[in-house]
């Protein structure tokens, strides 16, 4: 690996309280990959949207897992892992779903905590979608 990812915690004794790092420092040369927002919908679906392709489970945990699995397929395609994710933007239609979303994400990331922003918005791209995730990934430079 030609780079190192370092979580930045101004007060490391408080890090256990947070499901994310206040910052991630990329030390060394790498390539960046920007992953488009993923919802509980299938990664590949028709545009314009067809309602039958966007029937979502109600559970925020299940919706989050569906989005994470779509993102995992992208990480797998380029040989990356969850520990290569440096930034997540989390969009929720109900801010009270944040804890459930974080519970569903925890098994994917293990002890790694990327930098993160969580935003509450009025509506996502398909009716019934409650969470959308986009990510920035640091990858080794290709020779």
C-alpha cells in the first residue's frame, strides 16, 4: 500500500462515543473513487423510475443493509474493502432513524470509522426510500 489512512480524534478518549471519525487523513499517494448514492433499490434499475422496481422494506436496518450491499458490490469490483472508505454522506428522511442506520452499518465497517456527514432531507429519489448513502474510497495507485 502506498498510502495510510489515519483517523483523527482531537480527544481519543472520547472516540468510542461516535460511529464515525471527525476526520480521516490520507497519508501518501492514492486514487480516489466516488460512489454515487445507493438506496434500498437495486443498484441497476430503469430510468425514468418504474414504481415496481422500488418497493422498499419499511425497516431502516433492512433498507440500510440493502444500500450497503449495493455499495459492497462496487467495492468488490475494484478490490477495495470497507476499511478503504474515507468519507460517507448519509441522507435520512427521518433523523430519528440514525441509530438504526448506524446499527446496520456497524457489521460492515467493524472497528473502522470513516469521516461522516448525516443530513435529514424531505424525500429521496423513490417513494418509501428512507436512507441513501454515498461514499469516497481511497485506493492504491495503479502502476
